[in-house]
C-alpha cells in the first residue's frame, strides 16, 4: 500500500493538487446542508428549507454539466472564475434575502443561479487524468481523490450546521461561499495540471451524456446515490424506532469510514482484471451488503453492515471514473465525469425523498428495503454493460 501511494506522492505536482482539490471540495459539501439549516432555523419551516435545497440541487444537476462542457472547450482558467462568481453571488443573495426576511419566492429565485457553482470533483479528476496521463498510478490517484471526498463529507456538513447554530443562521452558507472563492483560486494556481482547451467540433455539439458508456454509468451512479440518500434517512428513522436516535450518527460515520477504507485499499492493490468485470464484482458486493442492511434486527447490526457496505462504494465509483476516462475523448472528459457526479446527486436526492415517503407510510424497515432495491438495480446495470468499452479518444484526437 505504501509503495503505490508513495510513488504517487513522489510525482511532481501531486501533493499540491491533492491539497487544492480537497480544500476546493470542502465548501461544496457545506452548501446544501448550510442552506437547509439556515432556513429551518430562521424561517421555522422544514418544507421551505427542503424545497429551496431541492431547487438548488436540481439547478446544480442541470447547470454543472454545462459549466464542465465549457471548461472542456475553453479551459478551466477561463470558465471557473465567472461560473464561481455567478454561483457565489447568487448564494450570497440567497443569504441576504433570508436575512432581510424577503418573500419565499426570492429564495427560489436566488437558489437557481447558485447551481452554476462548478463540479469540483469532476474538475479535479480531469486534472488527475492530465497529470498522470498514460501512467498506472491514475487509479491510485482516483482512489485518493475518493477518500479525500469522504473526509470532506465528514467535516463539511457538521461544520456548516455547527456554525449556523452557534453563531447565526447564515454563518454556514457564508463560510461556504468564502471558501469556494478561495479554494477555486487555489485550484486554478495549479497550472501544470490544467487540461488543455479543446475548441468545439461537430461532435462536441452533442452533450457528453450521449457518449458511451456515460449514460449507463451515470444511471449506475444514480443507484449508488440512491443507496446513500436512502441510508441517510433510513438510519435516522431506524435508530429512532429502536430507541437510540443518537446512534444514527455512528451508523452514518461507519458507512463513510468503510468507503474511505475501501477506496484506500483499492488504490493500493488495483486488481489486475478488466474494468467491466471489476465493476460487476463491486456492484455484486454492494447488492449483497444491501441485503444485510434490509435484514438488520438492531442498530448494532446496522452499524456493522454499514461499515461492510461502505467498503464497495468508493471502489465502484473509482472503477466507473476510470472507465469513462478510458472510453471518452479527452476533449469531453470533464463534462463526462460531471454527468456521473450529477447522477450521484440526483440519486441522493431521489433516494432520500422516496425513503422519507416510504418510512412515513410503512415504517423504518421500508426505508432499509429501498437500499436493497437500489443495490439490485446497480448490479443489473453493471451486468448489462459491455465488458470492454471501445476507446473513442484516439478517433477524435486523430
């Protein structure tokens, strides 16, 4: 393990990119939860907070692939500053409207353009592909990136919630906006890792969502996101039903810990087999662990299974990213990766919403069963994928 990661960090530019990418990812984990906490505290309405957050999530899902598409065409250094500026100004306007107790429609009006905030995971992974192009260390770099994402998700949301509750309701979103500006500036300073601009061609007029295997993998990422979103809600409901509501935090923390361990181990080992088969095995492990989630008799069992289930989450994401990196033209890489991130985001939102409805109607056990259903869907999608996607980069580069 130390050998592969040691080789990675001895590569020039890797430590700076890893740090800048992690710092840039942190505020993106704070925005949604910060907005929800701000509105629920100041407006005393969970429905308003949830609907405004849903507006922001949907806007991000629609706009971030377009921002990434422009970054592929014109370069990150030209696209990220205005996109970040628009998103941050809209987020600050949302904070100001809340502070001034403006009508609810103004909150939705500000939440929509805030979706212009760039997809930092896609931007950083495109930079990893640029820095390590043609090297066997790229899967290890993707693994490191996934682990850094897990760390950001462990730190970011509690930080945003804590600031909103300890200082004033707008503190969390304000810090997220400030960190976004500073971190994007730090990321753009990594000039040696920036992918080159690729001027538009006749083929680039189509969204990258239509490039194989992007749509299937985006759908697969949606099922993984649905598992995560379902677990977020179901864990809280199940722990409360078992008389231990505070245990939900430990359950979710173990899931993140398992994903981090799985990502680190995968980056160190990198099994020598075709990516399609590797993805199938990862999804099979996800489906199997989801079955144990559905059978959980108590919170202790659920926590242990969450740790086990998390082990396959990051490897599945890493393999999917590597499949896209190998299959799509370099000129479409950032946008293609963004569609996978968008799939996860929509899956999380949909899974959480559906789990909430199922839990209210049928109890906490119904939410756990939804995780199994999403796991089975992930396995079916992986089984339907071609085992060896045809590389397209050489065709376009020629």
